[in-house]
C-alpha cells in the first residue's frame, strides 16, 4: 500500500471528522491558508459546543478515497479524451476546449501568456491534484464572471465513454478522475527543510509535519481564548456556613438550577433574619460576653499606661538624675583642664584665645576643608614645602608650618579628647530626656473616669504624677544644658505603676468569672441561624456572578476538550509507521533504477531515517563522498538535480503502485539542462507505451525531444502535439499539431493557405482589416523562408532547439548562387509587406491581393520540392563517390 493510500485509510478509520478534513485540505493544497485554519478551528469549537452564531462553522468534509489524485475509490482503466465547454477560467474564452490522444503521449505546448496554464490548472483541479495556491480566476481583463469555474470532461472508463461536469467548489460524490496521477513542481518528493537538510518523503507524507504545525497553531489559539477564572472566594461568606461550603464545592458540572436553589432568597427569609437580629441584640445588650470584652479592653488601656509610667520612672529616677549630674561634673572638669593646657601650650601664639572653644571650631573647619577639598587624601595639616595655608591661602613658611603642627598636637592630646567625650555624653543624656513622652489628661481620661469614685486615691496619684515628673525632667535637662553641677532637682513622684498592674490582673479575673456564665445554647443557636441566613443572602445577591463564573468554568472545560484533540503524539507515531512502511525495498530499488535511467547514476543516494514532532523523514545522503562539517546535501545538489530526483521518485512510486492510470506532467523540466531534459523525454515516452501520458510545457526544445523520442519507438508510441496560443489578443486558442516554430515546411505552407482563405473576403469588404492580416501573413511567410533554409537547403544539418550537428546530412547539401537569389528575393518581398521590418511599408499602403499572395506561397512550395529532389540526387551521387572503386575483374 502506498503512503498516500495509508494516509487516506488512517484519515477514514482513525481520525475525527475535523482532523480528517484537515488532512483532506493538506493533500489538496501546498499549505493551509489562514481561512482554512479559521474554519477548522470553528469546526473543532462548534463540535464541543463553542458556537459563534454570527459565523457558523462549515460542515467538515472528511477525507475519503477518490478525493485525491492517485488514490481513487476504485482502480479503473480511465482514458482522458477532452476538456470542453470551459467557463470562467482565467482569460480563456467560454466554450473553449482541449483534446487528448487516447493513447501514447499528448504534449500541450504554449508560450507564456498563451492560456496553457489555465488548461493545466483546471485539469489538476479536476483530478484533485495538490494545486497549492493556484486558483482558477475569471478573466481579470474581461467581463466579470457569472459563476464558479467549470468544465465538461469527456473520458472513457473500462471502454465506455462518459461525460462529467465539474464546478469549482462543488465536491463530487465519486470522482473517477482521481485515477489520474499528476506531477508538477509541488509534487516534489525532495524537501529542503529549515535546517538545510535534503530529505525524501513519499507523496502525501508531508501531511504529518503539517498536521503537527496545525495542531500547535490551534492549541495556541485555543489556549489564548480559553477563560482562566480564578478560585471563587468571598471573605464575607464564612466557609463554615452552607453557602460557604457550596461555593467551595462549585465545579464546571454544577447545574444552574442547583445554584439558583442554593442562593434562593424570599421575603420570609428576610423576615426571619430581621427577627433573629432583634432577638440577638436584646440578648447581647447585657451579655456576659460583651461585659468580659469591655473589661479586657479597659485592661489593655491600663497596661499601656503602666508601661508609659515605667519608662518615665526609669529615665528620671534618683540614680538616673545622679548619673546626669556626674556627666555634667566630668564635662566641667575636662574643660578646666583643657584651658590650663591651652595656656601652657599656646600662650605664646600671636593672637589671643588660641585653644579656646571658638578657636577649636575654626580649627575643625580648616581641617574639614583641607581633607575634603584642598588636599583630599592627605593628613591635616599639610605642611610640606610649597603647600598653602587653607585659611589665608599663602605659602606656609617655616614658622607657620611649625605653628600648624603645634595646633595639631594640642588638638590631639588626651585632655581635648576627654572634653569631646564628655560633651557627647551630656548631649546624649539630654536627647534621651527630651524624647520622653508625658501623656496629657485627655489621653487617659476614660480610665480616670471609670475609677474616680471606686479608686479615688489611685486616680489622684496618677493625675499628680505626670505633671510633677515632667517638671523634674525639665529641671535635669536645664542643668545639663547649663552645666550646673550643684543644681537641685524636684524629688521624683512615687510611681503608680504597680497599682495599675495589680488593677489589670484583677480586671482579667473579673472577665473570666463573667465568661463562665456565658454561651447559653439558645443564644448560640440563634447566632448560627443568623450567620446562615446572612451568608445565603450574600450568595443570593451574587447569584448572577456565580452563574457567570460557572459559565466560565464550563467554557474553559470545553476549550480543554478541544485542546485534548490537538495532541500530536499519535500523529508523530502514525507518520513514522506509514512512511517507514512505504519506503519498501521495491520503492528504493525503483528510485535507484529511475535515477540511473535519467542519467543521475552519480547520485548514489541512501536514505537515513530521522524523526521529530509529527515528521518522519528519510534524510538523503550521497554514498562514498567526503562530508565536510556543516555541509548538507542541499549544498551539494543543484536545483536541476533536485528536480531529477523528484521525477525519479514520482515514477518509482508509480511503478510500485502497479497500475496503468493516466499521468499528467506540468512543466517537469524547469531548471534542467539539455542532457537531463532529453533523458526525461525518453523516460516519459517509455512510460507512454503502457499508459496515457499528458505533458504541459512551454519549452519548445523539450517538445522536440519528446517528438524525437517518440519517433525512435517506430510507431509504438503515438505522439499527439497540441498548441495553445494567443490569436488577435484572445488566449486559449487550441490547434492540433506542433507550434508554429516547430512546424515542418509543408505544415507551415498548409497553415499559410488556411490563413489566406480566411482573410480573402476582407480584400473586398474591409481593406484596412485585410492589410493588417496580410501583413501578419507575410511575417509568417518570411519565417517560413528562414525555416526552409534550415530544413531543405541545409537538410536539417543544424536544427534550432536541437542538441547536435548531423554532419552526415551534408551529403545532400549544396548552396548555389541561384539559391541565394531565390531566398533573398522571397524574404525581401516579405520584409516589404510585413510589419516591423526596416523595409516594411505603412499599413496605409495596400498589400498584394490574394492571388499574388497565393503565388508567393506557391513559389516557396515549388522551391522546397526542387530542393528535396536536388538533395536526394546529390546524396545518391556523393554516396557513390564515397564508395571505393572496383576494378574490372577477370
């Protein structure tokens, strides 16, 4: 079974309908369009209930045998006979047609823009070939088409003639023409991938990699569209209530009616909630629980007040005040010692006050300027020779440098450091005292009011404590700032801290005693009922949001189901199996034989299996060559060699298929040189011995090669040439026979007479039209004289589009002066009456009448006959002269 048949069987038996449709589309075109992907996505989504009413999905068309060229529903002997009644196909006139030889080789030749491609495209469409992006469009230069492209096809099946009408976009239930196999550049089995590796895939096998790409694209789109609702949570609906538990258990399977029942709220429910609130409020007005909480709130306030008092007691106790006093004494003593030291050390300086506090500030400022700005990185004072004073900015002389060093020695002595340390200690003590907070009466008024009668002594104590202790703190701060060593401080007030802490303990005991009598069953039951009703009421108010949330869960679930069908693991496995099974020894041997036949035996190829996602390839390698790093086969093979391998693969698969279906080739020799072109021509003629072969080409040299190869079969292969041309601006005109440039002289003369008969009536009825047509006819006649030189005068020794010079044909060749005169006369007259030559006359000048033109045609016909007779006589004479002379014997 071929890879294509296996793929179709897989699509029919294993794949879902939309997946099978995707395979069908991929087998009928090179790549999926964005429209294809969108349609497949909508089909998949609609299958799982994700509908878009504004843009319904099309009905999927599952792949089956007969949908693709080369894989018919039933293998039948089919002969393609003609295409007729074409409509809305490119620029080809409606009603046009094309015939095919019933056996052998039919070659349809057409130059660029002749309409040949329109016939080729419609035939490929009819046969369900992989037509890639080639579309059948109406004539873009003519009137707008009135419908889809269509054509009638005449064929015979098992010897019986039949007709079918094909319309673009309509799917036939059974297309017998899928028996026909089509080759064009899109059928190439040789693939150069994104890694620049050359691989071989049996026909149709690219579908696996393309399916994986499609699955990835669909999954990405589905994931982007898929709702992603978070967990449904409401902090104001307790999880312990029925409503809370219901919310926590919601899934995509939760039905709407269940949600509506769980969130149902009626007037009677509202009445019950109001009643419960009233009952509970009465119970709670003097509830033990509420009393206990009030006592604990008061306890917390009292503890906070006690902590504040503790901080104040510690900061301005007798010991703390004495410690501050000692710091003041130490500072005063250190300053006295420093004054004595400065008098001794700096008494001889030029200015008074050296060493005193103001002077010290000046020194410190000079030191900072020197180390940060003037001389960064150098120790102060900088007294090297040439340095400047940072104060006067004059050069330091010897005595100035000495003075600066004395200043430094003074500032760094222990006495100075002791003063600095003492100052810091006093300043820190002041900072801590100033940071003390003494709460105002309003801060603790609630406590005082609560116990003003029950504990009047304690209340009076507290109210007197804060003002007195604040006054004591201010006295200590004032003494420290004024360096008063003998200052007297107000005695500290006795601390009420312990009394407050005892009171807080008593309050906790009272709260616990009250709680022992709390929590009656009836009260708890009513509270629970109230909580349930409040939770259900909240759920009812959010019913719409909950329904929307569940809708999002259900939609997300549908998207997940869609995404589960885009898992490409099975595609990869199936692709590997089908491709490996298709590459049988018979196919590989057939490929090797075809390459040798086509003259590519130097391409001794082996196939090395390799696989990735959805893609099982057989990497092509050349045997026996030196492989350089980072060099692939695509770097070695030419474009033409790629084409040869593709043709060889196509023919090898036909051989393995073992059937005699017609085959169609569309320009199979693009990019090929004359050697490969000739080989392929011979191979197609060989194939035409057993099956109908149809070739479309714009290469006239290939046409001649095909004809020559057919002639060499001695009548075993019929050669049926057709020409598609543009006449008078109209494309798609089909004539039986070779194109003008490949015609023999006798065929050209016949054609010229037919054209003369066609235009003769214009001479009397429409002279301007006659002049134009006659000018064209003389141009053809001139080309006929040129062809006569090649075919008759030179006896085809040299042929245009030919591949060789046949020197043996010179036996019949001679060129005389009379030949030159006749040819010069004939071509000269043609140049005078045609258009486009330097000697051509204007169309306003009447062309020769039909009788004169007929005589001009007869003249070249007679001359051809004379040349043929002369050539035959000359050949006979020269052959005799080339034979050795025999003497008289005996």
